[in-house]
């Protein structure tokens, strides 16, 4: 009697297991079909969206990098400009110190940087008018890549002094763009010195 009962339980268990297995298989098939359908339908859209997000992120990063690069380039350009202005001021003062003579005394030098050039006004006096003229000529002589253009705009004779005002500008120029006969320039300077 007990044996028969156990056999019945065993058969019912097997039947229950088979039903569960069938349900599991049906669910698995349904899941796979839904998964495959979903991937086919939505995966391209998802990939496209992911790609767009990635590209937008890259575009944003590139824009930020370009912005930073522009900032550094702008600051570097300003630094270069300031450096060039400082160099030109120094070169102008060196030029003045080299060409000045004992016959010329300087009272005032006004320097104003503007648009890559150094504008200046020099006030002084000389023993003779020719001293001031020669000083201006030697100031204008080309030396290397530095150029000075000046002219005497005022001369006053008073109490034995010849006061003068020289106005001009100085700038650096390209070697290849401007050439001058070196011998002629030296001869002109020598004549000016002899006249002193």
C-alpha cells in the first residue's frame, strides 16, 4: 500500500516537473523573441544616440580646447607685443646714446608706444644749429633691423643756445625688405661728424 502511494507521488512529481519545464521553455522562447525583436528595432537607434552623445561630447571638449588655445594665443601675442615694444625702446635709447655728441645736450625725451612703433619727441640744445641737424641725421641712420625716422620740427635761438625739438618714430623692420648702401651711410655719418 505504501509502495503504491510512493509511486503515485513520484508520477505526480514528474508530471509537475514536466509542466514547469514546459512553462520555463515557453517563457524562455518568449523572452528571446522579445529580446531579438527589441534589439533589431531599437539597437540601431540606441547606437546612433550613443554616437551622437559621444560626438557632442567631443565637440564640446574641442570647443573648450579651442577656447583655451585662443586665450593662450591672445596672451602670448600681447606678451610678444610688449616684449617688442620694450626692445624697441631700449634700442632707441641705445641709438641716442651712440649718436649724441659733446656739442648736443638733451633736456627731455618723451616716448609713446603706438601700433608697433615708438613715437618720440626729443628736446635739447646744441652749440650750433648744425649740431642739431647732424644729430638728427645720425639718429636716422639704418643699423641692423632697427629703423629711426626723425625730423627737427622746431629751433629757437636764445641766449647763445640753439634749442631744438626733434619728433620721430622708431620700429624694427625686415632685413630683406630694406637695403641701403652701407658705404654711403658710413660716409654720410663721417661727414656729419667732421662738421661737428
